[in-house]
C-alpha cells in the first residue's frame, strides 16, 4: 500500500470539511466531494474558496447528492470494461465509500496494492482554485468540450474536469505513467458522457 498518497488524499478531505465547519475522517481513497482543500505537497499560499461555494448547483444532468450517493453513482457510471479499454489493465468493480470516493483496483479488492488504482470523486471547487493549489507541473486539457486540468506530479496525480454547476469530476491515479493522461481523458469521457 502506498500510504503517503493515501495520507495526502485524506488531508484534502479533512481540511475541507474542517474549513466548512463539519468533520470527517476518511480512511481510504482519493479526494472526496468537498468545497476546498489542498494536499500536503500543494502550495500553501492559495486561499480556500468561501463557504458560499459549499452549496453550488449540481453538475450538469445531476441532482445534488450526498457524498455516499455520489460515490455510488460514479461506481455505476464506470465499469471494469471501460477501464480495460482505457488502460489495458483488468480492474475490479468500483468500491463506493461514505466520503464520496469510488475506488477501482487492478485485480479487484479495496486496497491499493501498487498494481493500479483509479479513484473517482466529485468535488465542489473551481479549476482556477485547483490550478492555484496544484498548478506546478500541470497543464490544461479538455474532455468532451469540458475544461479540464491534468497534473501528474503535484497534489493528487489527478485529472480535474469541470462538469458544471460548480463541481469538478476528479480522477486520481496510482501509479502514473507516460500513458496515464490519455487514459484519464478516455475514462473522464466515459463518465461525462453518462452524467
């Protein structure tokens, strides 16, 4: 298990919930549905979005959902066959958690073994905030006409896609290789097309 990445992901969710007056302690996965946050290796100068950003409209084509419901929905929008097509690897079914994360592991299961992991979540952030927090080493991208941002090195090794309504689809990967961005964009295209 690659604990440092999991710790950075948990820090994002905890920092966000604490900033919004709530509390939660996620134990696994990637960045969950939140309103702000930064990983331990993100720049500290970026200001968090205000609490008013905590209740945005729902992403295009969706209703406002709880984090657990988002996780279940995302697990239903992406199949192991979709992941096989995008990555060439055999993933198990997605595992949803109460924090809004849908986690897929190569070979199945619910533990990151280092063989391959994809985590999908919805976060209530803006791309400009993500770029200010995780921008170093990242680049602009596009997914089915939606603005996106890819950063394979800083933050959470993620593709962030603006799906509308003040929300971002976040896909986090472990490990990241030279082919991961293309796979990330293919996976995001599948999810966005079903939202």
